[in-house]
């Protein structure tokens, strides 16, 4: 088993994928970590898969559509004891994963970023998401599940593979992010939140996020697990 898998879900990210892979590989090399870069491709029709292979990343094909499906399959297929996951649109800094790795090594089960504390570059997040969607849903989340997480939807997070698989995560879409936090909290897993930055990145392709639909799905997950208490 390797020490660390850096996992990136991917759907038509040809503009940014190479940059993300190179940064992740550089992080592993600089810090002398036995690891891998794993791309969970969710049906790309551009050159994403070709780019990933040319840059010596491992690629798995995930047929079931959805952010959650891509990540869950990536988690299952990861060779690392620990997994650090992040979007492949170059909005997260894969060169700066030291704190994630450190806190995983110290025994935390989930290490999650907080973009609001670390800084959001102008234009990196739609205003509706920045000032209404994310703050409101995160507020509801931390009131229902007081786990110390203030940015429920941050996509840059580190996990202990074995422990996370025991949660039996089910969500197929963006709400996967909330479900992971909720179930970690309900199982008394160790959770650590750290400030991170969110960059504008490269977004030539159409955004995958659908604010209204995805917000409703997040809200349903928040309510579902509260009812199951």
C-alpha cells in the first residue's frame, strides 16, 4: 500500500488537468512521499484522459455519472492509506498539501479546507454561492451537526481511506460532500478544518455546479440524517 493518493474527479478538464497533476506530483516528490495521482474520470469527451496518461497519472473510468460517484469509486480504487481529494479545475493548490498530510498522519479521519478563512480570489466563486448558498447551507449544517466545520462544501479534503469506507457513503452528486461530514460527525470521527485558498483557476468549460438543484440535494441530505437520529 502506498502512503498517499491524490485523487481528482474529472469531467472535461483538459484546460486545467495537466497543471493539477504536475503540482500534485511535485508535492509528492518534494516531500518524499510514496504516493500516486489518481484521476477518476466521469465520462470526459475532451482530451482529459490522454493528458492524464501522458503526465503519468493513473486513470480509472467511472461510468455512473455524478461527483459523488466519481469520488467514491476513486476512494475504493485508491492505493494510498490516506487520500487527499480536490477538483481538477486548478482552483485548489496541490503544491500546498502539507497540513492535510500532517493532520492525517496525526490521526485525524477527515481534514477539510475552509475557503472563507483562507481567502477566495475574486471571480473564483459565484457571488450567489459565496454570499448566500454556501454560508446558509454551512450554517444549517453546523447547527444540525456541530462538528467544527464551517465550509461544508469545500472540495479539498483529506481522509483516512479505511475509516471513510466504513461509513458506507451513498450520495451520487455534489451532496456527497455534506454526507461525508455528517457521517464522520455521527461516528465521532476526528475532524480537522484548516484555512485554504480558492483560486479562479481555468474554467473554459461549462461549470458542473447547478446551484439551485445542488443546494436542494445538500439540504435533503442534511435533513435526512437528522431524521434518522
